[in-house]
C-alpha cells in the first residue's frame, strides 16, 4: 500500500461504525472528516488519543458553523417571537377592517411549530445529555417545571385581562405584542448568557471523561 503524504487525497474506503452501520468516506464529500487510528480499544493509549480530540473539538468547529443545541434553542426562541409578530400584525389589520389571507396565519403556525421543536425538544435533550447520570431525572423534571411556570404566567395574564387587572390594557394586537416583547427579552438574555455556558455531555455509554467505550 502506498503511504499517504500530507495534503494528498484519501483513497475511497468503507468500514463499520460502533453501531455496525456501514460508513463510506464518499458520504462525507464536501465536509471535513477527522479519522484517527489506535492499536486496541479500552487501553490508556486509545483513551488519551480520544481525549486529545475531544479537547481540541472547538478548534475543529472553527472551520465551519455547526448547529449546536444552544444555537438551535436561540433560533427557536427568535422564531417563536417572529410567529407572534405575524399574528400581531394580522390582528391589527383585522381590527382595521381588512381581510388578510389565511396563508399569513398558516405561515405563523409554520414558524411556531418549527420553533417549538427547536426549543422544547432540544431543551429536553440538552437537560438530559448535559447532566451526569445522578442528576438526569432531576434536570429533566426542572425542564418540565419551566413549562408549568410559562403556562401559569399565561393563565395569569388572561385572567388579569378578563378581570380588568394589571394586564387589562393588553387586548387585541397588544396582547400579542406583549408576548413578543417578553420573548425577545428572553432571546436577548439567552444570547448574552449562552456563550458562557460550559458544555459537557454525559451519555449512558460514556465515562465521566466524556470518552465513549
């Protein structure tokens, strides 16, 4: 076999991954691939080499944008606010006597549904993977608890409007603009805080050093 030189093109090959699935190099055409070799599984040498790639992962990602969980959550928060902007504008037009197309409402639902997936599902996954085994159930429960906080706040706002309370003036389009403001506020806060979050995945088939076995 001819020894490969630096910057030379890798030959076409296929192999099986850890799950037994056939993987071909050509399937990653146009992407950057890191392939490393070690003598034997579960040895100090293989663990040390894997850790070095884990520690340098941030450097690998600098070559392109990756849809990380935090980025998906941020995009989902913005998309949710955008869907409410569409509904608020529609409400304004309706109160002005206009008859906007129902497709605008469908567009708002598309944004809302997609954003809900990026926020709710990704946050649930994030709460599970970013907590050690002893805390997974607790962190998942805390995430679900945030649902009850949001639902309770919405219920309070609606009851306040109905009973002429604190939010009595937020009717019609102003009702939706209220939530647009709240969501954009949380989105900005998330954008400020998220870069400082130290991420570390704890998967069931990994040890506490983050190395798969």
